[in-house]
């Protein structure tokens, strides 16, 4: 009588999410499946790095926006700590530009919080198996960026324009931006106007909204 093959071990997951209710719901959903195991929970980038080194999970399921930074920016540090760990970014909203940043950083995928729990379970299994998981809406941007065919929105901003954009994100007025940059008011206005033009925005508020969506502001 042939011997049965030993059962494979569960996929070991570190969940990084700073909202307790969301984290609890995800943990309960994932741990219903015998092939998925939560080995730790973290609520910040710093804790994620420490817990990744401590638990060596197969998958880090990581919120993009955390109290001490952007989860996408932490992907490289996680991979340096545990080569081979798969990082799946969980985001409240996404865009092709953010998805491309995930891929460029070595991440295994991007899934939206609005996705169903079964879709989340499937995404975790797939990245653990070595697949990359990006929605159809993002896939073209990811492939285009990785092949150098599609420049990301905002990549043509000059250093001064990036400074102006970050100050807009802080709620500064054009006069305050000009003063902060050490330029004349008209020059400050020109910087802000070029930011709007390059982001395709009709107002400063829309420019900030687009910049946050595209991952230009964290």
C-alpha cells in the first residue's frame, strides 16, 4: 500500500495593519483556512521589520499607509532582512503608479481592502506559491513601467516642483511655499502651476489628491 505524502505546512503570514478592527477581521478570515497561519501582527513599519526578522514569515501582508511610513517604501528593507519573503501590499485605494512602485521594489502584489476575503485568501496563497498578484486595472501600468515604456505620473517633476508639491500636501499657501523655497511670489506661483499641469490637475486640492493616489506623497 503506497504511503500517503505528508501534509504541507501552512503559509506563515505576518499581518501589518494599524487599525485593530480591520486587523482582527483579516486574522479571523485567514485563520479559518487550515493552510494559512498568522504568525504575528504589527502596526507600524518598525514593528514589521522587527517581527519579520523574528518570525521569518512566508508572506508579509502589509498595509500601505502606516503611522511611521509607507509600506511600499519598506519592501526593500523587508527583503534585505529575509530574502525570499513575499510582500503583498494591502491598500485602501490603488493606482497603476502605486502598483508599479510595488513591483519595482520587489513586492509580490497589490490588493485593495475593498476586495472580498476569499480574494484576499487566494492572493496570499498565490504570492506564497511564487506568483505576482496585480489587478487587471493595474497590470498594464506595471508591465509598462518595468519595461520602461510608461513613465509614471509625476516622474517629470523637477526637484523644485517636488518640493512645492510636498508643501502643498502640508496645506501651505502659494505665498508660504514661495517663502519656504526662498523665491519670489511669481516664481512660487509658476512652480505650483507647473505641478498642476504635469499632474493634470485643475486645482491645488486636486493636485494633492492625485499625488497621494499616485504615491508621490506619503
